[in-house]
C-alpha cells in the first residue's frame, strides 16, 4: 500500500480569490481539511513551517488540535527548520502531540530553506558556534532533539528533591516517536546522510542539484542512495520515504477554471538557480484523471516511495481541496495500484 497525504503550505492573505484572509482562517481551515481528508481516505495531514511569513510557523498547537479531532490520519510537518528550534522544548512539544495522537506524529525536520529575512534564527537566539555553519547548527539541534525524545538524560537531578544526582530526561516521552522523524533532504548527499543517521527520508518537488536527467529519475537516485546508506548502517527498523507532488485532477468547472491553462506549461521540469547553484524543480501533474494515471505510473520516484504528499492550494478553501483529495484517493489511487 502507498500512503497518500496532503501537504499544505499554510498561506493566507487578504487578496482576491483567497478564502483564507487571516492566520485564524488558515489555522481553523487546516483543522477542518484534515478532518475531512481522513473521512475521504487520505492517510496524512502535513504542514510546511515558515517563520516571518504569512504561513504556518508554530506547528505543534495545530497538530495537537488535528490529533484531538481525528483517529486515523497521520499528522506531521514538511519541514521544521531546525536552525530556529530549542531542541529540548521541541522534544517536550513533540512528545505531548504524539501522545495525544496515539502515535500518529510524523515529524519532518531539516536545515531550512531560503526565507524572507536574513538569518532569522539569530532573532530567535540561535547562533552558530565558532567555525560552524547554519546548516551545521541545524544538524546539531537535530541530534540533541533526537537524543531527548529517545530518553537521554539532559539535566542533573537535584538530590535534595529527587534522592539521586543522575541525569534526568525531558518529559513527556513517547516510546516509538524516534522512529518517526524524517529528514527533508534537498540532494543526494543529504539523503545518504539521513540514511546513515536512521531518519526517514522526505523529498520535495525541488532538488538543489541538477545532472541533466529528469527530476523523477534524479529523485529516484536520491532514494536509492538513502536506502543503501540505511542498509549499510544496519538500522533495525524499516525506513520510510515520502515524495511531494503537485497533483490537480481537472474534475469540475472550478478546477478547470483555476488550473486548466497551467496544465501544459507546468507539465515539464524547470531548472534554475537557488542559493548560488543549479536546482531542478519537478513538474506538476494537472489534467483529466485518466491522463494523470498514465503519467504518475511512469514517475520513477513515486514508484520508489511509500508515501506521496500532495501539495494542496490551501487558499482555495476546504471544499475545493477535499474534492481534489477525494478524487485522488478514491479514483486515482486504486487505478495506480496504491491501495
């Protein structure tokens, strides 16, 4: 079985056509979308995290609210920028959400992506150590977070109150959460690193490298390298891999009005510059359902992954996105053999 989740970028704005005019709209409609997605058979509700932008920034309250309203759907992030995080406080938040959800938290983390401010993590009080890059700091924060959720002692006990002087872990702990941490990898090298570390792989519609091959083939190479590194490291549990795709079935007048003209223009990869180097952006899948079935069946990375995260146009509101997700879950999924 291939799992299908949605990935919301959480945009809101008081602009023409948007059905999410405020942060409150975005949060409440995200909860309603997750509840409705579970009802139509979707397996996961994932959210991007961006600071200093009109998008979701603090995921744990949102994920807890969704967990309390649902019973089956996975809840997660894609991804948390670890440059901004206090690892121990994040461990407490993640443990609490996972317990509320009954073990459904799937937490995607990474070293971050280009943002609208300069070194915004410094405003949050996080500075790279001497000789350390911001990416190094993100990985250091990730290492401490993972140690904390695994129950490693991090503070010495007060013997006058506890009767011992050993190291004490943060609370609450959720025993299986360490197996459900994903690394958002932007290239093949970072995917191999994730496999060595024992984190699941989360790969989006962008790779920060280009070798001239189609995006899906390059991403399939990334997945193969991850799995090879995982096997070499000898981790005990089975890894998971997700890829993100923009999939828009044209199923009614509204979907055709918004996306019909984009079907041809967005049907090919794009290559551009990002952070000073070449990057390859994956194509969108927009069209009649029968055509999408044929095209998705030829996507090498989708075939290699166990989870597909469908990026949704969240500003079009809950009803539109539920129709989109229902078509994918109930029509495309069985035809592709994903059920």
